[in-house]
């Protein structure tokens, strides 16, 4: 299976060469173009540990296995296929599928996406589902684990795994970065509810090198997320910011909407407290985490400089 070159995030911690991202999605360092780049599909209500009701304190919870509220009947497999095909015709290159209630729909849709030659198909699956998966050529399986409940040794039984999404409490952050995981490693930090309880260097964890941050949001740009019941969002965790409905309109029409594209262009210059910060263009920005902590889309709860009054 073809691999993409890993980029090690700069951080004051012992980082293994296979570490791709710490505290941010793997696309946050990529150059953005102002066009549709990736589609994230949620395929059910979920059975993960973290709930929409109580908040999802995960740095990469956007591609992980959580629990959400469904407000109506989910999309059918055929409706999801139509959405994937439309995304392909629009020139989309990254498809992220998250496994929730049932592994079978994920495998069906991943196989379909591979057949229509979407360049990058990522399937995020829970560790407990790995024995039920038969590797499929062209599909990059990412196993989600909770560290240290699941250690690297257990994953070596599955050499076809493309990467590991490791959820980790902050006290284990140094430790997880010293482990030898198979494939690429995405470290999914569990943030406490307030900066007052953060015990790691958030400036280092959030540091990015993205050439387009002066024009585009490093994470939201080019991203379209679809809930299991067909609502289109700028981010899987911004559940209250619906920008379209696939049961009523096409994906192509929705992605032309000014409201969605405004999220793509939400740079730090658009966030009042960040606009004068000298680090604004090298600081990863998760609007979902900030919104969860503050109730404000332009919140900055996890900025240590703001906390210190600098």
C-alpha cells in the first residue's frame, strides 16, 4: 500500500519518526487552495467513549469515534455513495470515513470510494473491530486506541494498519511519544475543561508550519463534514453550525455557499484576541475545542498567553 511521507511536528518532547501530528488533524499543515479538499463522513450515532451531550474534549475528535445525537433517519448506503461520487466529480481527494454503529457500512463505502479512484481513502476504525476487517487495497485503515489501555504490541498483529489514532490523557503525553507504533501516529490529546488544568505546553502542541494560514484556516479550509443523518457541517464537531442538508440539495451546491466558505477563510486575523498575536500564523486553531470550552466560536480558552494576560 502506498504511503505518504510523514512530517514530524516540532515539539519539546521525545518524538518518534513515525509521528505525523500531535493535537491536530494530519491535514492542518497542508497548503490549502480555497477549493473542496476533503470529505468527512460519519456513519452512525456512535458508540464511542465521548458524547456530544457532555462534550468531546479531543484534539482530533473530528476523525475519531464519538457518540452523537441523530435528529432523523440516517442516510442510506446509496445516498452516501452518491455523495462520495459527487465529491469525486468535484475533484475531492481525501475521504475520511468514521466507523460508528456498524463496521459493515464503512467497509462497503470504503471499497466503493477505492473503486471510483478517490486518491486517499481513510477508514477510522475502533481497535475492537480490527479482527473483523479484511485489508482492502487502496484503503488506509487507521485504528483508534485509548493509550495506555492498548499498547503498541497489540497492534503489530495487524501489519496492514496505515496509522494509529491514539487518544491519550495529558499525563501520558510524553510516554506515548516514546512508543513504537506501527504505521503513522496521530496523537489525540484529551484536553481538560480549562487552561487552568492543562499541564502540557499548548504552544508546542499547537505549533504548525502551514504556508497558507494568512489566507485560510489551517484545519477548516477545504473541509466538508456530513453527519449520519445528512446535515453538512464545516467541522464534524461544530454540530450547531449546519450549512446544508443532503436530503434536500446537492453537495456541490452546498460547498458554494458563502457560510461554509467563510469558515474556510476564518484566519486568526478574524479572531479579535488573536489578530495582534505574533504567533497567530504558526498556532493551530481548533474552533470546535474552543467553542466547547467557551460557547463562543471565536473563543480562546486554550491560549496560555491570553491566560497570562500577555
